[in-house]
C-alpha cells in the first residue's frame, strides 16, 4: 500500500534507455502497479503525445529503472 501511494499516477522518467527504446528524459505516468517491483507506465513525447510502440501504449517497467519527477 505504501508503494502504491508513492508511485501510482506520479510523473516519472527512465534512469537509462529502456529495452523498448524509450530514452532518458522522457516523461511518463505510472498507470498501474503489477507488484512491488514492476508497473505499467505510459510515456509521452516532447509534444505531450502518447508514445506507441507495436500498438502498445503502456509499458511494463521495473521500478528500479525509473525515477520520480519533481
């Protein structure tokens, strides 16, 4: 529950380039927590448009690979 309060619907950014090609500095929002270590995140390009790769809008990301934006 504490992890959900910290991460859910918060703005995040990847710490390094992810496997699907999303680069550092890209803004995203945590949409759903899968477990204590992974979440589904939607990422946005510089124009605020959703990034879509292979017809997917939300990507499974380890929480250790993203950081909260202030």
